[in-house]
């Protein structure tokens, strides 16, 4: 079935293929909370809704802010083609930010996390064309999604409560992966993108492996970490191969593979948690990965 041009243009503006990975990142934080106590389904749904709303808002705000730059470098996007009014993107972004905050308000710490993510989106949107290190706030937006899910669904919080160390390491892995691929994605809009990008791409994988080494050395009962890393590593090295031929194909592959980072942590978490974590939780990352890749056939992920 053919999508109406406006509808398809909007799906591209909000980077629809990345939504499954956003939902999966929040879900993984919820899974960490489920190990300690039963999860309130409404709180879980609110956390995922918050993450998705804020992500949608960030993409719309980015396209609104970059509309003049996109008119020269990305003329295929909706605003340069005048398919939508620029003001409608800004208003919808503000509305979605508000909805994301309302959904996150089920817990003071999840609300605070949502506020920080929105602040990082604003920093990235304002600086990413002039500051290479803007990939750090971009990566932090992803890294905080599991914490958003965790804080929204964790048992009643004490003032001294801290997220599990493994969850922090998971967030660091997301930061490194997304920051690395964001650096690579910068070359998509260049007239002659450099084909020699493999070293830049290996570095986030290497750091992710370092994170896993630190994770497995923790005395918290986590085993089976290295086999759980194999799907992510295989997917990432395939992305490197594609990157040598096409920056767009390689970056799209890396974006679709983000949920495999979740898998690296959910698999050992399920072994550690036993019956406290539903085995269906392990299906979320591969389903999100494949769904994201399928959606890339409809609209681009970048």
C-alpha cells in the first residue's frame, strides 16, 4: 500500500525507524527495575510513552532549527520541500515535550530524567552544526532512556537509592555507540564523504567491549556476558563493511542495531534474575532491531 506523500514525509521527519530502539532502551531500564519488585504496567507504559514523545519532539525540533541548512544539504526533507509549515514542527515539538514530561511525572526521578533529556536535546539542536562534541549530549539522550524507565518503575525510592551498576554500564555503552555513530553520520551530508571511516567506527565497539569487561568483572552474579555480545559485534562489523561502500547504509545498520546493546545486558540479567524477569523480555531487543530495519525500507533512519 502506498503511503500519502505528506504522511511519508512526516514519518521521515520523526525518524520512524528509530522508534523501536527508543522504546526498547526504556523497556530495558524497566526490566532492571522488575528484578527488585513487580512492575506497575501503567508506569511502564507511561515511561515508554515519555521516551517516545521526547524522541519525536527532538527530531521535529532539529528539523525546524536546521531548515535553512537542510535546504542546501538535505533538500529531500519535508521542510525544505515546504510540505509542512516550519511553525507546525515547532508547535508539535513543544506539545510532545509537554506530553513526555506529563508521562514521566509518575515519579520525581523519572520526571527529572526527562527534563535533563530535553535540556540535552536543546543543547544538541543549538550546537551540533558548529561543535563536534555535540555528539556527547546526543549520546547522553540515549544513555538516559534506560534510567528513565528504571526510575519510573522502580520500587518506592529512598533518598540514597542509586541505579544498579550494571544499568550505569549499559547507559555508558549506549553513550559510546550513539556518540560514535553520530560522528560518522556527520559525513552523510558531505559532497564526498570519506570512505576511510572504519577506524572511527571500531572505537565505539572497542569501548563497548571494555564496558562489558568491567561488567563481567563485577561480583554481582552476572555471567554469560560474552556470548550475549556476539549478536551486537556481528551486526556492528557488518555495518563497518557496509560503511566502506555507503555511509548511509552503514549508519542505518548501526542505528537499527542499537537494541542489540540492550540484549547484551538483558541476557545476563535474565540469568541473574531467574523467574523474576519474564522470558518474553528477551524478545524485545531482537524484535526492535528487526522492526527498525524493516521500517528503514519505508523511510530513512537519518
